[in-house]
C-alpha cells in the first residue's frame, strides 16, 4: 500500500514556524515567506499541502485567506487547511477560497453533531477531522482543544464512535507529546486506530524524523503522513518522502 506524503506549513504572525508539543512559548521560526516554501515543495513534486493557521487555532478567525488564494493561483497543489474553524460560514469561505479540504479540530470535539452535518452536506472528501491526542496516566487518549491549550472530557475512541455513521473518511491524528520533537511517529497509535476504524484514511502526524518513520506509518495502516519539522530541517527531501 502506498502512502501520501503531505508537507505541512504552520503559520503564525505571517511566518513559518513549528511549536514543540503544541507549546506557543516554544516556537522555532523557519521562514518569513510561506508562499516561497510552498512553491519549493510544489516544485519538488508535492501534490498536497497541509496549511495551518496557528493564530486562529488558539484565538479563532482564520486569517490565511489571502495566502490560500495565492497558493491556488500559483501552484497546482491540492490544499488541506484549518485553524479556528468555528462555524459553517468558515467552511464555506475556505472552500470558496480554494481549499480542497477543510480541517476541523476543536469544534469536532466540542460539537460533533454540528460537524457531522458538515460531513453530510459537503461530503467526506471535503472535511478532515484533526484529533490531537495526549495519553493520560491511565493510558487513555484524551483530546485537548484550542491549539492544545485546554483539556476536554472527550477520549479519542469515544469521539470517533460518535462519527461512525456520518461518512467520516479523513482523520488527521497527532500524538501531542511527539509533535515537533523528532522522536518518530507513534506507530502503535496508528496501528490501533487502523485496526479499530478500518474505514478511515488516517493521516499520521507528529514527530517524523526520517524516511523509516514514513514507511513504518504506511505499514501500520496510515494513508498519509504530515511532514513538518523534518522537511524544514532537511532530514529528507520531498522527493524521497514521495518514494516511500
């Protein structure tokens, strides 16, 4: 089974950054030009881009519409984007601006019925659930929200059960403890999800450090891998990732 490699660009205050374990106080800046980086990824052969509005993820109010339009008009990249999606108007705005898929995180946890309605209205190819998980002391995967700054009472599997009959197809799942840490994907997390929820197309995210991690995610049942810091730091190229 092949795996889709998707470069990620996280934007905060107009710059490309990465956060360590979702901590806004531990930020590394990699570029002042998201559009130049996206163009480089496209030139290297990427077909999809994962674009995150980190300011909106914490405060709400998606702010990358202009960038989204520029990407649509200057590249052939398919665009998956999110951050701060709070209402249906946000979804419609992003789709109209050129997004192929809208990523919904906090609201997917807090108001699953509302997001289920969007899945049915716009279709399973247009909405991605981003469930960012942190394992508690009892081994349960919990789902913090608002850019990982607030805890919720939801568990990962408990929430997925509520989406069983909604047409959900794309699940982006991040182990927060590994995000931006170059410690490798949590392969057991993805293997378990693929076994329990075989209909889902799982996007592995958080901690990739090398090509072996991408191959391991593929073998664990993931359909795609989101590639952030490791690409930014040149640990492998887009072309190498696409060949996995």
